[in-house]
C-alpha cells in the first residue's frame, strides 16, 4: 500500500513536470522566443533567473560551464552597485550589468575563477546582471549603451 502511494506521488510529479515543459516549449514554438531569455546584441540568450537572495548568492557556483547561448540573469529588487565575485566558480564568464531601463551600462569580460576574492561592480547603479560564457560579449559585439529585452 505504501509503495502504491509513493508511485502515485512520483507519477503526479512526472505529469506536472511534463506539463510545465510542454507549456514553455509551446510558447517558444508559437513566438519563436526562448523562455526565459534575454535579447542582447540581436541574439537570444536562454537564461536561468536568479531572483531570490538564495539563488543570487548561489549563482553559477559549482556548475561545470554554460552552453553557447545560455546564461544566468540576476534580478534585483532595486537599483544598486551589485558586485559579482567568482567564489566556487569552475569556468570564466563575461558579466554584463543592465540598468532598470534595460540598457547595458557596464561589462567585465573573461573573468576567471582565479580572480576570487576580487569583486567586480558597475560604475553606476544596475537592476540586472547577466552572466554569459567567456568571450560571448566580444563575439556578439556587446557594447555599453546597447538596449536589452527581457522575456521572462
């Protein structure tokens, strides 16, 4: 009897997960926009969203890497001089700070894990921070002043 209950819960979790994947993929198929994503330098980057204190603190720490057009978007509740460090990072990244009005305001490129405990911060307040694979900003010619779209 206990095994049947566990099996039913596992089945319910599987069905709910499949429905969530279906709804996200349906949005992508109908709009052509990966969800969640950021449009920057005329390219869509699929992002993991870090919008809680815990997820922002964890960031990309401990991950093996990022795929080509993927990244992490840190969403903060208010503008600030948010510093990023490479604690527990295993790979280099590009860091892009974005203002509340969705403009690239600062960048740090090819930031290596060996820079820890140094912290990198913008020279003016930002609302978002986008972490990308190292070299992405250069390859796509991201520039200060570029406009950004968020598709969350």
